[in-house]
C-alpha cells in the first residue's frame, strides 16, 4: 500500500495543538513537507522545528487567523506561489457552544467565516497547483454532528452541515482533476477542545466534570475518547496515494458513537 508522501507539500490548519498538530506529525512521518497554520506564531515555530524530518524534508509555518479571510487569502497565495500545496487539511477551532434557539446573527456569521469561507478561500488558493502537479488531497476536519446534530452546539451543528455540503459539491467538481475532497468527523477526542466542552456542560448542568466525562464515555461503544493520533491516522490515509479512489465521503472517527449509517 502506497502511503509515501515524499515530495508532497501539506498545509495543515489548526496545527498548533490537538487534531491538527497530530495530523501534521502523521503527514511529516509519511515524508511530506508540512506548513503549519494557526494564530500563535511562537508555538508554531517551536512545533515546526520538532516535526519528524528525513534528509531533504522542509517544514514551515504561517501565522494567520482563519476568521480574517482577506489576510488568510493573501498569506496562502504567497505560500502557494513559492511552493505549491498538494495536501490541504482544513481545520480550526470549534464554534462556541449554545442552543440554536436564541443564537445571535453574529455568531452564525463568525462561524461561517472561520469554517466555510476560510475553507473555500484555502481550497481556491491551492487547487490550481494541485491540478498542475497532478496530485490533490483536501481533508476537512468537521464533526460527527454532520450525521447527528449534537445537543448544545446549535451554531456549530449548522455550520458543520454547510461545510460538509460545500465539500461534497467541490469533490464532484474537481474529481476529474485527480483531486479528492473528504471529511473526517471526529467524535470525542482528547484535546483542549473536549476539555472546554466538558467544562461548559459541567457548569451549565451543575454536575461534576467526572460525571460529565462518565456520561460522554458511556455513549461510546469503545468506552473511551479518541487519541488525536487516531484521528490523524485517518486524515493521513485520506491524504495518501493509497486513497486515490475515495472522494466525497464523511468518515467518522468516533469509537462507534454515531448510530446512523
Ligand atoms: N476534540 C473533539 O472532541 C472534537 C469533536 C468533534 C469535532 N471536533 C472539531 O475538530 C476540530 C479540531 O478539534 P481539536 O479538538 O483539535 O481543537 P482544538 O484543540 O481547539 O484546536 C484548534 C486549533 O485551531 C486553531 N485555531 C482556532 N481558532 C483559529 C483561528 N481563528 N484561526 C486559525 N487557527 C485557529 C488553534 O490554534 P491557535 O489558537 O494557535 O490559533 C488550534 O491549533 C475543531 O473544529 C473541533 O470543533 C473536535
């Protein structure tokens, strides 16, 4: 099975921690040159220096806020002009929790900009180079809420569906160019984001963090959260030559939590 990414350039977003960082490490392990993107420049600089690297492999970073899509576009277009991107991992911080009833318009606008519009800006910047070089992989890190909306994540659920629909449409349009577009749907994963969700639920319900954790784990057939490396393995596979005939799919990495097919 061909998992070799030597000579490929991967742009991994939301790469300063959690699932994005684990994906960056997995892609570097497979031989790709990796550019990390997130907001915290100091953190990215340190992490880029510590990524796995064989002779000839070069890693870098871009500090950008995916909510500022104008600046994001300029930075990524400059990156692509210097070095075409063959693999794009679209990933960012999840929208704040809250019910959809009562959600304010700016919350939808912010989430759409940071997720849907940022993903689109990034994809538009990298697709011409992918087409020219005959290799393209776009993986969007979304959520299992694409299949089953999650309670208390109203704006997030809504935004995730929009991203999944955008991705499916794009997958169809670019398939003939040798570019695949797929979505990885994490379930509960051991990252700072899940700590935030547990903390929010605990303070809203008056239950302890341990009780919230036990209830969440109880809903997962594997009875544990994912390690970010397990989610990253699915992302890296979809980015590999071995996944050449897979496009337009939603792949849950959730220990069996999603009950729908
Ligand atoms: N962990 C879970 O259980 C779980 C479950 C389902 C879905 N998800 C989703 O999967 C994605 C990744 O999850 P995660 O747990 O790895 O998240 P995380 O730990 O919160 O990490 C988010 C990453 O995105 C970056 N980021 C946040 N806002 C940004 C912005 N405006 N511009 C650029 N970068 C930004 C952060 O870095 P900086 O702060 O340096 O910018 C960080 O590297 C999220 O969308 C999350 O909602 C996670």
